[in-house]
């Protein structure tokens, strides 16, 4: 949460809620679920990736991302 607070955006909480529901997702899916604009979603997901919170997921049909900490719990890596 401390890393997320550094982003200084109210939209981050709506986006994170959508991310936690899906774990593996595309930017478009987060845009639709959160109701946040495409540009804001894209910018915040890029920043979350820079912070190491999200990673690109190449197993997704389109360019996807995943919330790595939660993903690893489900696949048994942590």
C-alpha cells in the first residue's frame, strides 16, 4: 500500500479493486470494470509495472498483466 500511495491518484484505488478481482487482466478489462478512463488506466498500470507490483503476462491471448504476489500464491510459488 505504501508504494501505491506514492502514485497520488484517487483512481488507483478503483483500479486496484478491479485488479484484485481478476489477478490476470488486460488494460481494457480494468478500464471496463473500474470505470476509469483508458488513459488513466494505461498510465497507472505502467507505473504499477515500474514499481514491480504488476508484471506482463505473456500467457494471456492479448497483452496482459498480472498482480504477481497474488498470482504466485495461487500457483504455489510463494
